[in-house]
């Protein structure tokens, strides 16, 4: 009779196990992105290289997914419906989209606009959906990318779309 209680009802012996599925999927995706990001050099000589930001973002995806999984296990008795339909993958999807956009767009449109796009996507993923929050996130990401690109990266690193194809 106990077997029937734990089979097929979605609860099982470890109902919290379902709540770690979403962070684990995001974490595995982050590891894949980190593998791609590691193919770009983080440093060129003594200066920051083009792959450093992508590696930091992808590492951040992995770290945040681990924290998310730990929080899911720690909160195992609270508000767990046992149904994956209630677990939102949307924040993880936007975080991964920010990393992918950074890796894919940087060579084509330059560091500044790539930072803006990644900032907007990451901001949406954190739940900031107001226009003001998106503008602040995009502006901050663009300014930080410009400052780092101007002060720390080699002069050959394209900062703008018109310099990306030179």
C-alpha cells in the first residue's frame, strides 16, 4: 500500500526534488555556455581579452543556479505544489539568453551594444519589467562595457558596430 502512496502522485518521498529540476537545467545550460566561453581568451598578454566577460557571465549562471537549487532544497516544505508547471524557468531562460547574446553578438556589434542587450535580458530575467528599470539596466551595462573596453581591453577590441568589422 505504501508503494501506491509514493508512485504516480507527483509527491514521492522527496517532493522538493521537483523544485530543483529548473535550477539544475539552468546550471547544465550554464556549463555548456561556459564551455563555449572558455574557447575565447580571457586575457591577451597582460590585458583583459574578449572571452573574460562571457566566462564571468557563464560562471555566474552556474553559480546562481547552484544557489537557486540550494534555496529550493532549503525551502522544501514551503509552498511546494509538486507540479513542474508551477516552477518558472523564465528567469533562467533570460539569464542564459543574456550570456548567449553576449557570446554571439560581441564579435558582430561590438562590446557596448552587446552589454546593453545582455543587461536588458538579465534585467527582464530578474523580474524588472518596468521601462525605467530596463533603461537603467541597459544604460549601466553599456557604460560599464564602454569604460572597461576603453580602459582595460586591447585597442583592437571592437566597442561599436562600425568598428566590429575592421
